[in-house]
C-alpha cells in the first residue's frame, strides 16, 4: 500500500470540518435559541454524531479514500434511520403502537448501526452488554430462576421501547448528552482554542513552581483547573501531561510517579466545581437537586482530594530530593495580565448566570460568546477561523461520548423495564448487611468493572441507576436508627412499627439501644420503609442523603481512570513518561486514594448537608487525616518514618478521619503533629544521586 493511500484525504478532512461545525451550530440552535421536542432533539443529536463517527472512526484506518465511501453510506444510513423513526412516531401511535414492515426494517437497522458505532468508538464491551440486555428481556430472562427471572416482552415491544422509551436510545440519557454534556464540551473546546490551556499551566507554574515539590504541585493545580473544562481525565492527562510530566522528571521525581501523579490529578478534574466534567448537571437531572446545591457541597471534597494528591507529591519530593527549576520563576501577576481574562472572564460569566438561575445550556452558550469576546483582549484573538476550528474541535471531542451515552440508554431502558435496578439495590443491601463499608466496596468493584468499557459519565449513569437507591437507603436508615434510639418517632411510623414489630410495642417511642432500633426498622416491609423515612426524616435530610449516595457513586466511578488493570488516564501518562503502563497504573491508584477516603466521609459524616460549622470541622480534621494517611502508606514524611511512627501515623489518620468525638480527633491531631515535628528534626538532605535511586 502506498503512503498516499494511508494519508488522510483533504476532502475527508474538509467533510469532517464542515460536519463538525454544522453539528455544533445545530446544538447551539436548539439549546440556546429555540426549543425542540426532546425526541427530535435527541434523534438529531444521534444522527449528527453517527455520521461524524463514521468519519472519525472509519472501518479501516489504513485504507484508501474509496474505503471512506462505505463509512459515509453507513453514517447516512444511521442518520436517516434515526430521523425516519422519529418522523413516524405519530403514525405508530395512531396504529395502536404497531410497527409496519418498513418500520421494523428501519428500526432494526438503527439499532445495528448504534451497536456498530459503539463498537468502533469503545470496543466490544458495550455492544455485547447491549445484546445481553436486549436478549434478556426478550428471550433468556424467562429461562433463568431466582430474583432476576423476567417474563419477557415481544420483539415488537422491545424494538418500540428501545427507540421511544423514556430511558432508550433517544431517551433521558441522550437528552443529557445533547444538552449539558455537549454544550460544556463545546465550551471547553472554545476555552482551549482561546489559549486558556496555556494560561492554566503558566498560572500553576507561577504559583506552585517554587514550593517543595513545585513541578508536581503544578501538575495538581493545572490538572484541577483544566479538568473543570475538559470533561475527560484522559484528555486532561494528554493536554497537561506533555508539559507537567517532563517538568517533574527534570526536577527529580521518578518517571512513573510523575506519570501517576498527573493521571491522579487529571482524574480529580472531574470532581472540581463548577462544571465537574458535566457531572454536576447529570446529577442534578437524576436527583432533581439544584445545580447550585450540588456544586456548593462539592467544593471542599474536591479540595480535599487535590490536597491528598499534593501530600503524596510533597512526601515524594522530600524523599527524592526534588529541587525547583529555574524556569519556574514566572510572575503570577504577569501571567494574569497576559491571559487571565481568557479563562477567568468566561468562567465568571458561567458561574454568575448559573447562580442567577439561567439553565446550564443557556449559560454555556452565553459563556462561549464570552470566550470569544474576552479573547479579543488577549494576544490570542479569536477570529472566524478560530471560531470554526473550535466548533469542529468540540464536535470531534464529543463523538465517543455522544455515541456511548445514546447507546447506554438501551441498557438503562432494560434495567428500568425489568426492575433490575430495584433488585440489584436490594441485593447490595442484603450482601452488605447494613454495613456501609461493604456496600461501598461492592459499588467500587462494580464501578471498576463498568469503567473498563464505559467512560466515567456513562459508568456513573449505569451505576447510579443500579446502586444509588441502595446507598441512599442505607444512609437514611442509619439516620432512622439514630432517631428511633433517641425516642423520636412520628405517628405514621408508630403505626407501621406496631404492625411490623408488635412484640416491641412497649419499646417504641422510648429511648433504646441501637441494636433494638435496628431490629424494629428491619422488621418493616420494603414497600413501607419509604413511608417511615418520609414521616420521620425531614425533606432536607432525605435530599442530602440522596445527594450523598450519588456523590459516592460519582466519586467511585472515577476510579477506572487510575486503577489497573484498565487505567486509561494512567496509561496515557505512561506513554508520555515512557514508563511501564501497569506500574504507572499502580502508582496513580496509590496517589488517588482520596477517591476512596472522601466517599466514606460522605457516608458516615454530615460532610454533605451538615451545618457550615460541622462541614468545616470535618474538612479541617480530614485535611490532616489524609496527610497522616499518605505518610503512613509511604513510610515517609519529612524523613523516613520508623515502623512505630508509621503505625502511629496510620492510627492518627484513622482518628482524624473516622466519625467520632472531638476529643479523639484532637488526640489524633496532636499525635500527627508530634510525629511531624520529631521527624522534621531528624530530616537531612540526602545526596541527590543517592536520592534519585530510591
């Protein structure tokens, strides 16, 4: 094959550019300017990205341009099938939800195209999962025994619900994709094209470059800022890692630590308000809790996560004798003067509009205009060419996410139709045996498996559907136990308890131990426990317990980026650093321990929903707790820790992090500060060559 056959044909590039711009303009039109019926909007969303996916992910990348004709035909077939099926919706309902022969053919072709494009963008995992799900409700579900037995649906019903259902190919998840997710990925593309990426890295270097472990802290800061707009830990690692990883290596950090830290920091970008990689908006849609509330309660947990990464960086910097680099001496004032307006002004406009009450999609649209206008006051002015390139970049960056989120709707539709979500939640509750730790471990394991084939957003959606109700119930029931043990009870709950546990009638309404309270609540039938929660717990408490459950799932959904055997962000960092992928993956998994610590705080403390005094108290002690934890894990602080001090550091971490009395927290703090002071007194600077061998 000649080299000309393997090169990208100019016409192919032009078509992708024009199509990407058209898709972006279409989304701006129906998200900011007009209102379309959701089915039409979601179908057009899928149609546009199916056509673009055919070009971005061709059947054969090494074939001549003639091969692209097949891809274009397939893309046009998928797009045409989507539009046709939505256009026939009224006719199908008029016939009593009966499909004609041509609708059968077009509908099947549409699902096959969705499977094929999902395979192209993400491999076989999701298509196989979709096939298993669809055949479950149509065939083998009725053949299996036990709680997952399902009577089955006709092929016509499956096809109809797969296209027109609330949680189907063009359902709720596709709606999230066509609105929040796309508009914020487009906003991020405009920011990156305006030069905001360079500003973020320069600002981080100017602020953190001369601190202990400065180049590593640059990675933490830059990735946190960049992650709010990139929407992808892998993209974040690739964009900031090409600068931060070489900087860390030059300063003396081990290469695999540099790559692992960048991956861990980039993963945290999805947790950082105000955008959270569009996670805040998806969570708001699922929970019906306001965006402002979600963002507000997410600020301190995100800071705590990045502090955890920063503590690992400082410890490694001390151990590896890392030095500041001369080229890190950049003035923050100069950086802000040069490019601050490009990043800060659009973000400020976005936050102001959201707080004022505008819809996220409208706010994103206006913020895109703010990016263009603010760029005119910077060296990197955006003209027509730059605007076109940004729109094309945004559409191209969205291809994988758009296809996957639409396709995942087919799985979620089966979960909702067959009631698998409720069954799965009950199983988690039963397996956990009221233990929140075990429940979180089960969710973490499920998220790791799902994350091998799904991007974080899609993994959160599927996992939230399956497991968030169970976590919500465990958190709420823990509060019920506390209230009942204190003798607090409503009349509705009293009546239900009298029916469910008549032998404990004399105890109900009086103070009792927690075991007795738990036994009474366990006696309540599943279909009545909701009424007990609503009568005994305030609306605010129930809301925050639901939000805590979803935040736990959302945080754990991030772990597939940094956890072997499939740690895509870590593998991306390894490619940049030239290190072994699996070793880098374990390094990033270690540094990203905040992904597992903070969800425990969500579950066991009022970190979400508590008073400001409670929240800041939890944050204060947890900050020292994660530092003590990092020191105990690494066996190093300002100097190498003795086995006794290492054990004491882990004990101090437990005292600082675990929900207990103020006295225990203060004792843990005193122990850790004592260890730090004594360890610092014995610290000495090792020879650089010797340190780099560690």
